[in-house]
C-alpha cells in the first residue's frame, strides 16, 4: 500500500526552461514524474541514507524524514539506477546499465565513467568496497578497481578476465572472492587465484551474493535460488526454505551476531537455527524486499518495491514518497471523458491520474500487465491492448479477447474505434476489427502491404489508417493499399496520428509521412535532425506536431522548423514510447518516468 496516496499534486517534479538543440530555439518547460519507490540499492552515511531506485536517486535525511529526488533533470544520465555506495573518501557512486556515475565535489554535478575511462563494460552489476574502502566495480565483462583517480581492469592473467561478474566480497583477511554468472567463484587467497565451479561442489555456477558471516564461515546465494555454506572442506547447500519458506533470497548480509536474509517474503535474521521474521504483518512496507544494508545487530535498512523500511531494535519505521505513478517503464497514454490520464506501464498495469492523485486501477486478470496502447471508446469503454490480447473495461468489469476469440494474434500493438463502433487492432499477424461480438481478420492476402501492423489512427473523414512494416493501408469505403504508390513503397511505418485534416506517419528510419487528403509529403532527417524510429506522434494546443523517437528524444515540428529535446534538456530518457495532450501539455511516456512538456501554448 502507498502511504498518503490521496495527497494531491505531490509529484516528483523538477522543472526548468530548456531550448531546442536544433532548428528554432523554442522555449518549453519540461518536468518529470517518476516512481522512486522500487529501491535497488542502499548506502548509509551517518544520518543520510541514499536509495538508488528505478525513478532516480532518493536522499533521505533520517532525523527529519525529509527527502530529495535526483533525476536526469539534475544531471544523472539515467533514472534507472541499480546500486549505490559511498567510498572511503565520502564520494557517492551509482551503478547503471549505461555506466558508473560519480557525484562531483559540489554535490550537484555528476560524471559518468564507461569503457573509455577504463571500465571493462558500461553495464554495472554491483559495487563493493575493500578493507581500505577502495571502490570495486562488478560488470558484465569483468572487474575494475578505482585507485589514485583511475580504474584498473583485472585481465584474464590476473584472474577473472571478462566473465560476467555479479558480486565481490572481501573477507576479514582482505582476500577477494568474486561471484560470476556461469563460471562459479574466483578467489584470490594469499596472492594465488583459484576457481570453484560445480565440479568443486557448487550447486550451480551463477552466484549473486558472497559474504563472510560473524562466525567466519562463508556463505553464497545462487542466482537460481537457495544458499550454501562453506564448511572448510566444500560448499554445502543449506535448506533455508524450510525456515523462511522461500528460495528467493536477494541478499545476505551479516552483523556482529546475526546473518540477515533479504527475500521476496520479507526479512529474516538468523543466529544458529533461530530465525526472526519481519514482514508486512510486523509493519514492513512490503514483503517484496530487493536489497538491504546492515548497520548493527539492531539497526537494518530494507529496500523494497514500495519504499524503504528501517528495522530499529525490533521496531519498523517506513519511508516512502506519496502520490507517484506505479512503474518505471511507461508504454502508453490516453485521456478519458472524465479528464483522467490513463498510463500503461510495463509489468505493472494501468495507472490513473485523477484530479492530481495517482492510483493503480484494480483488475481481475493477471494478463493486464504490459499495456502497449490504451483506447477510450464509446460508452466509457477502456480498451487496453497488451502482448496477450485486448482487455475491455465496461462498468468496472473486464472482458479479455485474444486469438482464441478470433483476433489475428495475441500481441496487440494498437487499437482504434471507428464511427460505426467497430474496434480495430493491429498485430504482427494482421489486422482485425470487432463488432457485435465477432472479429473480422485482414492479412496480406486480403490486400495489406504486410501482416506486421504497428499503428493505427482515425482521421476527420472517418477513415481508419494502419501503418505496417510494408507500408500504409486505409479502410474507408474500401481497403486501399497506399504502398503501391512509388514514393510510399517499402516504408516501415511505426506510428501515426490524425491532426486536423492531416494524417502523420512515423517510420522506422526517422522520417515523417504527411497526408492532407490530396497529396503525400515525406519529411526527412534534413528537417527533423533525428534518425531513430519515430514511435509516437501527437499535437499540442497550437497545432504543432510532436514526435517521440526510440533513442533520439522528442521533436517539435512546427511547419518547416523542428526542435529536438533530449535527456540533456530534462527528459527521463531519449526513448519515448507514447505521447498525449493532457491538460494543455504534452505528456511523454518514457523509460525511466513520465515527462510533462509545457509548450506555452494556450489550453483549448
């Protein structure tokens, strides 16, 4: 449960005025809405606790319970953070999938390190400190250590080579232990490298966590689930499941007298065979524990998918940020007649923003997870197009339709209602329309330029348009395959929108096709200044057309002028999945959060 979910207008908004990087410099204000509740890492520095999350870095001042959220708006290269650590000099480091990020001396700037700075890979799996508080970085292609202002890479001759490293541990003798994904454990003891695999008694060769317990025994966590203990002779599987009722242990960490288990069923402390549990029943913010940090036998920090909890002398104190959307990978946007914003997020479901408050729409199906597009239809019908079919919501009841009901395929990418009340969908296997309980299917043998349909739109005349990987097709009085026209032949169409009396189509190679009812025009890189796939199209209140790209950011097209906005201008990421005009502003669904673009145009 979210704390204070009904508090209004408390968004993770950080707004600045930015300018386009090309074309006419058009001032806009970009703000972000993120979900910083899924805690992926915790670093404790006195009374300050840093939480890496899927929605940015959360810094908690524990005594006052005040927090700040740092995002790409503040200079981070991404909002999707994997772990965080403070080194021996008090420097903050953050691991991501696009490099290692260090906080500057001014505590405001950020520097990203990648392969050009000495890291073996820019994909960071874990961060560790040795006995001297030097930073060690686990990557998908080996290990690097940061000393004297630079990174040193461990070559294959030095031990680990370019294996996918998941964790590093330093024992009380400062010997190094390295867990890999597929090649077991590497250890350097008294200067000699060793490698232990399943041949040496390991259950599997993928190790996510290594610790030395308070009694000097060694413990590991298997990626596939379960733990093992080194008894001086070999690794012996320890059946923790009979004590804590789960194999899914995300992390082990010892204190002076206890071994702490952070799991998908809560937190457990263990001394001998005595286990103490901490779950939602005891007040934990969520049982879905992702990470943790142990300060002492009596004080433990717990990172969950719903925020952070502190276990303090058996009491639990919860820390969460109220009134945020659910998820970090946003896929779709729509507005209903009640002026609610509907937002689909990957693996989460349907968010609803109503009068400034966020909530997750409750459903009676587990299939409603990856909502690829949302359509608001007649009689308050909400159609959610997912990778497993279409879910129709009528009067708070859900009805699911898929290939078994007659659709050409289960992967529903787009949908639109026409003026006759028919619902049209596009799939990789063709196009289907639904009316009076029956689906009608169209494929290439019916005249489509390709079965692989990506996008659809309804224009001002009532014509339904589809974009496919082979070109454009329309359904009006008859089916028209426009790819037969020489200049439209072979276009791979990925997005579309009807704006006034025009229809716009975005291509896989960064072009825009415009149709005004009489003639076709293709707008290319010379105007748009992008080359990546155009995944979404919308228009603002002034009539300017906005384009969301897959990696090149956001484009504002106003006549013959184009302005480009990226992470450098405050976007959560340059991967824009959907666009929607809402409350006079352009909303963008991105990887890492939502962006709200105030164009300065008057609300209509």
